[in-house]
């Protein structure tokens, strides 16, 4: 096979709830892996991942931002605590300042949060709904354990369930019985 005939091989796609965090500086990967406080911000369903990336891009320099902020599919994970010298109260203050910076960037981009899906000040990444695994060359495999999947397909299923429920209720109100399907 000549150089002009190189076969294109499609790389497999990661599952929707998996992300590989490959920061410019490997110390950012260590900051995530060694974090002691985590906040998960979930955006509304209308928000696209691209809009989140643009909003997060407004927060300081990339290297600084990557030390505390990880945008993912429909939200942002804010993490702090790789500095062992910080006392818990100081760490909480730093984390809340990072939270403030992220929220201001979201506000400037007219992105709203789904507060019912947010988790604030978790002391463990699992409590924030994520699993982390170190990879080679300063990358981190990030799994969002609470991602329910594709929102559009879920909504379609819910609509079908609502129609069945309405039909069942109408049948019951009319005095008819409903058979299980």
C-alpha cells in the first residue's frame, strides 16, 4: 500500500458519559486526581456542550482554568484541593471563588443551571457523581456516573409513556378495564 492509499480507520467513539481530560499541563491532571472538594454544575437541557466550552473559555488563561474547571457534556466539574498546605476553611474559600468565576462566565453567556442536578462542595469525587482514573501522559479518564443518557431519546420515550397513561386513564374513567401489555 502506497502512502497515497493509506486506509482511513474510524476510531471508536467514547460513551456519552466518558471524557478523557488531557490538559496542557500534567499538573492540572494531578489537581483533578488529588482534589478534596468538588462541585458539579448541571446546565439546562437547552444548553449545548459547545456553549459551555465558549463560556468556560472566558475564565482566565487555559492553564489556570484547567487547574480547577472541567467542562463536560452538559455541565462543569469544579475541583480544588491538590495543595495539601491549605486548611479546610482556606480550601473552601478558594473553591467558592472558583465557583463564582464559573458562574459569572455562565451568566455572561446566558447559560442557566439546573439546580436540582447540581452537587455542591462534595468532599469526594464519587459524591459529586464522577469516577476518575489516571491514564498515561498526564491524562485522566473521567466518567460521569449520573449522566442518564441522550436527552432527546429519553423525552421521546416519556411522551409515549404519557400517551399510554392518558389512554389508560380515559379507559378507566369510562369504566373499561385496561389489559397489561
